[in-house]
């Protein structure tokens, strides 16, 4: 059994919320602990957003409940009428995550059969204590930047290896299936790394920098292109002299691929290779023509692969 940091924080913060609410002699003090449990999330930013949304949600719920109960009385059917208005309005104002918590607090008015100011203050204090303890619990977050940088290194080494293998295995369809499996595994790894990058950036309140998240998004796009290239390689059986220049491009990219490489040099080489391809004589047989077409499609996908990285460097 694995106990994560979020579980530990929740297990500490919820009893504290209960003790604080009990210490203030609030009615339904256990609700504060429940609110804390539901508010602790994986990042500082998402916890803060959830906390604010719950407070706004309670204000909306209290306003609707006050109108419904004052006009129609404290009856279960009236509570249903309250929900009929509260739920769609919550969705409209992007407060849907507060529907359950706020409605539980509203049932306290229903049980009491009245909505006096002291009871309204009681419900707000329960909410403030609950979300406050959740926010306090998330003040500490381990710095995962080193892990993210390690993920970057793994991705770049793996992509270099794949490009080198693509160069070596070009025109050997039997070996492309192994590369395709490696590509799929790497895409899964990058997806997980991107989630870690997003959590890291959401734990930095005052930073609008999303570099790591965008970096892994860029690599995911590149891997999608690589996957498309491998599908062509699996069918390609061209003449050795036709694939030589493409092999050289793959090998050069494998040697120079890096986080800070803007792709300008390889794009120049691609443009030069493109010119030479355009000047070649047209194939005479249908089979040769089809092979040349696949080779040209592969070349264009490789150009897309490099331009994705170049665009990332221009925009970072």
C-alpha cells in the first residue's frame, strides 16, 4: 500500500479543521473536516481555485436558499426547488465543484427550520476553516524541477537513439516494428512527464512560465510525427541511393538533437536536400514512382518534425 503526500496532508489537515470548528463551538463542526478533505488537491493553484470557488458557491447557494425558504417555507420539496435553480446557475458561473458542499451546508438551514444571521455566519465559518486548512496543507510542495529536467534528458536520449536507428534501419521494414513500439512507449512517458510539468507549474503561484509543459507538448507532437514516419518506413523498399541523403539527415539530427538546438542548421540541410530531390529524374516504372512518392512523404514528415522544434524555440 502506497501512501502519497496528498493523503498525508489530508489526514493531518482534516482533524485540525474539525478541532478548530469544535473549538469555536460551531454547529455541525464535522462539516469543516469534510470540506478540507474535498478541497485538498495536487497543486497549490488548483487548491486555491477550488477554495475560492467554494466560497463563491456558498454565497450563491445562501442567496437562492434565502429566497426559496423565506417564500415557501423550510420543506424538503422547497430544497428540491432550491437545487433546481442552484445547479444550473452553478454550472453557468463555473462553480459546479461547489454544488455538493454548499448544498450540504444549506441542509443545516432546512434542519433548523430557519436562517438566522448567526447560523449563516456559522456556515461561512465552517467553509472558511475547511478551505483554509486545505490551503495551509498545500503551502508545502516538494520541488520537482530536478525530476522534470531528468525527464527531459530521458526524452532527448531516447529520441536521439530512435533517429539513429531510423537511419540505420531505413529500407529494412522488418526492424521498423521494434522502433514503433519504442515510439509508443516514449509517447506514454512524455505524457506522464507533461502531467508532472503541469503540476510543477501550478505549484508556483507567481510564475506565468509554462516552459516545461510546452516543452513536453512539443516533444509529444514530434513523436506523433515520428510515429507517422515509422508507418511509411514499414512499407518503404527504395533504392539505396535514393535513401542515402535521408539517412544522413536522420543521423545528423540524432547527433545534434538537444533542448537548446533551434533546428536552423538542419532546416538548411533539408532545404538543400529538397532542391536535389526536385532535380532528380522522374522514375520510369510504376513501382519506382510509388517508392519515390513514399520517400518524398517521409521527407516532408521529417521536415514537419524539425519545424515543430524550430517553432517551439521561436515562441519560448
